[in-house]
């Protein structure tokens, strides 16, 4: 859940819901959610030469955690995201969520789906092809090789599920700074919109009419997730709404076997002081689009900026790094076009 809000909401809403419930309710919800969440097995079991975990901080009560979150369009939602089939599924959204050991902030980086990267055993290709070629394990291996960041957990969802999550919350508020349309069927007027799941889905899927094309689409995805996180934080005491929301989340997510309900609860309890403004969303540094040798339109990652950013994730110094380099990073602005 926390997509980023997705990954964070998966962790956060669960404990927000359970923390105010009696013992019997806790046991019922834990059983229910364990039953609902699809399991992907252990995609980490056979990965070779993995990055080391972040150095332990003797002054921090927790360990740093990195969660790889995949979101898709209808290509996965047409079937069960837990059941990967070779060549059948590509991911529309790839996000790396970093929760520092001090639990005072969180950072989320979107890796554009068309980023041209080495995929182990397959040469260079668009990064979203890794899931198609080899499922969760190859996707994790590809991201770990690209970033040098050790992935602790892996989650898959889709944007049809985000539509249901949004409706379970009664919609979310998203500001549109100016009138914008795609020249076809999608049009949004300037102002603050209370968007239903269907409207938010149109908002994030819009391609035409955006000055920065797919990069703008990535920012809209992050903006939607930020709006979900804000709505969750503002409604944490509404047991009925949170019950509906998290039940929807649990039915919409596939996760690795190690990302248990207890693990989610423990993560949230260690980070329960986080507010929406403590979560920084950004897009992986890049130099725009280009062409591969075989003529594909690709995103060219800027390794001179990406590598130190990812090193800060790997070393658990991301909070300080992002604060110091915010002007040169693709940080999500307060208002997204």
C-alpha cells in the first residue's frame, strides 16, 4: 500500500484499525487479512550476490526497511497479480519505498517503466520487462543490481484496486492547477476536486495534454497516492471507513511470504508518528527520453544523480541526502499539473 501511499497505507491502516479494537476484533481481523492477502512465496530465496543491508545504527531502535511496490494497469488486473505468467505481465509503476531506522521520515522513488537498464540474463531492456521475463525474483534482482539497495519486501497491486481503495475512503481531494484535457474524453477544470476512484483513475491514466508526458503521469500517480495517505491520516479514528478501506486493501494486494500481518503491524507501530508531510515522493533522476539501439523509445537514467541517491537508501542516510539535494532531485511538488 504503501503504492507509496499503498505500501505505507498497507502498514498504517492495519494498525490504526487494530490499535483501537478489542482483543477479539484483533484476532478476527488478523485471521481475515491473512486469508485475504495473496502470497507470492519467497522471491528472495535464490537471488545471487545481494546487496548488504544498511549498517545498523546502535542509537536507532529499528532497522531500515526497503519495500519494492509494483503497480499495473489492466494487464495485471485482468488476472490475479499473484499468479505471474511469463510474457503476460508488465508493470506500469515501480516504486522503491525507504523507511529509515529512525522512523522520522520516509522516501519513495518512482522508477519510470521505460528506464533502460541491464536485466540479468536478458541484456538491456526496459525495466518493466523484468517482471514479464522472470516474475518477482527477476524484478527484485534487477532493481537491486540497478540501485545497490537491498529489498526487504515485495508488493504487487494494480490501479483498478486503487480505484476501489479510493471509493472505500469516500474519494480523495486532488488539486488541478489549471484546466487541462487530452483532446479526447478526459478533461479536468482548475480547482480542488473530490475525486471518486473512477475519476482518479482517469486522472492518473491521462497521457495526452501533459507537458511532460509520461513523467507527468508518474507524478500524478504519486499525487493520487499522497492523497490516499492524507485521507487515511485524516480518518484514522473512523473505524467504519478504515475497516472498509483496509478490507479492500487486503483483497487487492499480493506480497512476499515474509510480509506478514504481524510484520506490517510491527512496522507501523515503529513509524506511527509519520505524517503525510514526512513522506517525500520523487522520480528517479533521468535525462529524459532517448532511443535504444533497436529503436525503442526509452527513459535514460542519470546515473550521476541516481547513484548517490540510491547509495543514501542503501546506507540509510536518505533523509539527510534528500534535504540537502532537493533542488536537484525530481521531488513531487505540492501541486501537480
